[in-house]
C-alpha cells in the first residue's frame, strides 16, 4: 500500500478553484453589468472587488485571472467595453487585497498600497479621457445630465431652489475642470474600494475559515477527464493509523485506527458531534491533521470505480436541472448508465424528466443515492442518507446498500442513528467524542431479520426551562381550499398541494405525515407565510399567513440553510430577537460584555440538549444534528405563538430526540404554543402531537388522533 497524500498539481487550476472562479465571475459580471446599465445603481460595481479578493485569497492569482477573463467577456458582450474596463480595474484592486490577505499582511499594507495605486488610477483615468475625446464628451455629458436632473427635482421644493441653481452652476464648473474632478473621483474611488474590500473580505473569510474541509463534497461530481488524472482509482483496502482531525484547535477525531476491506458493509453510529461526518470526509480523501491514511491507490472521489459520497444535504449535491441529467453529471461519455434501472432501485421510477427543483428533500436524497451508484464506486460512503426518507423508502434503501457488497463487491460505509439499519452490517463501529469505542452488544448485527420488537424506551430527561417568553396563547391556523403550484402558469408548473382544508386550534399539536414528495414541506412553508397559496387561503389568527411572518416560527428541513450568524451564541441571540430588542454586544469581545446575555444563551442551548460550552463555536464546527438543535433553540427562545418544525428529529441522537420531544410537550402543555410537525417518525412525537394529518399527492387523506404507525419499526439509537 502507498500513503495517499496527493497535492494539487502545479501549473493548472484544480476543479475547486475552477468552480470558484466561475462562480465569482458570474457574481462580478452581474454587479458590473447592472451598475453600467442603471446609473442610479452604479455604486454596486464597487462590490465586485470583494468576490475578486476572495478568489485571490482562497485560490491564488491564476484563479483570479480565470475569473476576470470570464467576467470581462460576459460584461463586454452585454454592456460594452466600458464594463469590461471597470472589471479589469476592480479585479486589480481585489487581487491586491486578496494577495495581502493570503500572505498575512495587515491593514497598513493596504493603506500604503492605496497611496501608490490611487495617484496611478487618477492619472490613468485622465489619460484615457484625454486620448478618447468622444468617450470624454459622453462621460461629461452624462455627469451634467445627472446633476441637472437632480437639480430639477430639488427645484420643485421652494426652499431648496437656491440649492438647485447652485448645483447647475457647479455642473458647469466641474465639467470645465474635468481633469481635476476625474482625478479626485478616481483616487477616491480606488481608496474606498480598497478599504471596503479589506473590511468585507475579512468578514467573508471569517465565515469561510471553518469550511476548508468541505472540498470532498464539492468535488463529488468530478470525473477523471475534468481533473486530468488518468490513474485507475483504488480506494480500498484503506488503513487509518493514528488519524486526528482538528478544526481551529478543537479535535473532531483523535487517534483513529481503522481498516476497511473490499466488499464489506460497515455501519457507524455515535452521538451528534462525535465525529462521524469528519470520519466520512477522511475516508473520502480529506487530509488528517495528524496520522496516516494508506490505500491501495488513488481515492478517486466522484470518479467511476472510485469513491462516492452521499452527504447529509442532498440539495448541495444535486446539480442537474432534470433528474436524469443529475444522475450522469460528470460521468464520461460511453459510461453506459441505465438511468431508469437506477431510478427504480431508489424508488423514483419514471421520474427521470422531473425538474430537480420540484423534488422534496427525501426525493433529492434518493437522487443523490442514484447518482452515487451510477459511478459504480469501489467505496460508497453514506452519511445519514436515509434521514429524510419515509419509512418504506428507508427500508428499501438500506436493503439496497446492504446488497451492494455481495452483488457488486463494493465496500459500503453507512452512518446512521437508526438501529434497524444495522441489521445487515458486517461490522458496527461506534464513535464517542472523536474516538472509536467498542460497539454496545445490542448494536451487534442480529442474525434474525431486520424487524424486531421494540425494547422499552426509558423516560426522556426533563428539559431545561427556556428563557422568559411572552407567555401569550397559541395562534389559530385555518386553511381553506389551499393549493400550491411551483412555477405556476408556466410549462414547468408542478402541483404540490391541492384543496387542503384544516383548522389547527391554539395550543393544539398536529403531526403531518406522508411519503416523500406528497407536499409536507410545501405545507410547512405555507403555514409559516414563506409561500403564498396559489389557491385558497391560509389564515393565522384571521390574517393571511404571509403577513404573519415571524409569528409562526419555522425550522427548515435542512437546518444549515437558516443559520445566518458565524457563532452559536450570535445565532441564538439574533434569532431570539435579543439583539434587536436593545441588548447589544460585540460578540468578538466575548459574551461577558453584556450582563445576562451569556446566561440567556446558555439556557436556550441547554433547552435543546446542547452544551453551553459550544456558545463560542463557529456553526460550521457543529454536526448536522447539532445545527438542527441550534436552529430550534433560536426559534424557541423567541417565544413564538406557533411552531412549524420540518423533520425536527432527523439526524438527532437518542438523547437529543428524547429531550426535544419532552420540550415540545412542555411548550404545548404549559405555554399553549400551537405546534405543527412534519415527520417520518410519528410514533416518537405522538406524546407531543396527538393529532395526525396524512398527505398523499398533495391532498389530505386522513385526519385522526391515531398514534400507531408503521414508522415505529424504526427505532433511533445514539
């Protein structure tokens, strides 16, 4: 075996850098084109400095050059040579700031560079206008027109008429002395762009500093033709020796010793934050902080016959506009993919022509599984790929994964919180605080079939009390004939809801269940006011839900999408409204700067089973389950009158599930909060929400208080 530690080849851009350059080019071109065509928004062009600077800092000058060429070509075609020239200037300024950041220079270096660059920019601007007389006349006439127009508007106000006359005179003076005016504007613009870029780039990089290890996910659709690597991948057997992975000094994995052989099915379990996803990234090719990873050959991430990784967020992996396009994305011509057979295997038969934007979270997860299988990988890593899938689909996918080692000789690593998914595993590994621990005896794969009687569940721990809330009664929600169509009125129209009529009384708890794609998440967004019904009405206390945004708290199916602040403490405080309510704190100086805020944040975290010691952590350092708890903590701390939770138990370990269910039960019983929960696990939530509404094909087919469900076949483990 050879140690795999391949570095990016010199002299060419790597796929991640190319993807970044293309994205930044699109952003920069858009900003400059809009600023060029709409004079009132001309200042938007300055913002293009930031994407250029980020590209230079993260990927170097070659990526910056690629982004500039692409952006300039688009801008020149749409808005002319002037827009392309502006992009060249902005790319130069952004490259300067990004290079300084890349080499650890401070703000003083930027100021010194500004003293040199600003006079050069002033001279260059005067020279261009001096040489190109027609262009000069156009620029000066545009300046006079804007000043005269503003003066004409002001002249309508009698007290300001002297100001209007002064502005008209000033326009004549400015254009008469245009070399001085243009030099001042150019120098000032350069200085402002440098300072703005330095500040904003610092903020952006602060948000990105924890995600450097996300590259295995971003490269999961790259084939050998794109990378230029012609070596045959051979990711297994693989041996990890003393592997440690740290993020900003915090160990996610510590001293991992592990061997994976060809053709085995290995299941990995552990509490939220125990390092499961980090281990998946190491197996997919991410480099450890310490220790060695030895393989038979190249990891071949995303390449046919190499490694395929199915992440927790399918929306970040599904790239094609249509399902069939996504399945073969990045595969070489002639690969011979039977798309219909793959879709049938993952429960999406006949959906090859569906628009991926119209799919539910569970359906997107199935598409991601099919795309991974299309690569016929030697190593398939499934990071909780069944978390968003309905119970029947979950059983089918687990059976499919378990059958791959014997039928195709594939090594499968499956990360899960569900015990019944361990039945067919050859080995069960448990992670505890970043270290491998012996699996509990009850986690060993049984010889009997997967379905077993559920063991008694211990009483859940009593939840911590939340910070003081308004204590108002729950909201009353009434839906009358609600329908919703995506892309309504177009040829891409897709109906998600049809004639849904419900009444949820204040303080009532309702579960919304159904197969993937039946419209559950769409209904949740309508209830929260984020989508206005295309037919019918959704009223919250008699007012349309879209006018009650904020009164109904919504927890997204993918929690990371609603976490907007860089640290855990800031996220909770902002979501709860404590900062807007007058409690101001420079979190960078520590929570202690504001008396009482630290304790309120700690109480909110304890309420959802998170350690208050996480308050200062970046949200990017949290596991998927921890991010879900954090999103719910912010919602609960805001004291909502109604809560809509979309798959709140997905990705949570057993202690977290029990704690959250107890908390939701308490919120209804003591605070009277109206609760609507979209779930594939109704049995676990029956105590908090005794009423169950079942959807099928966007319609309500039952509305009962029954609590027994087949979903109980699936018990969650830590």
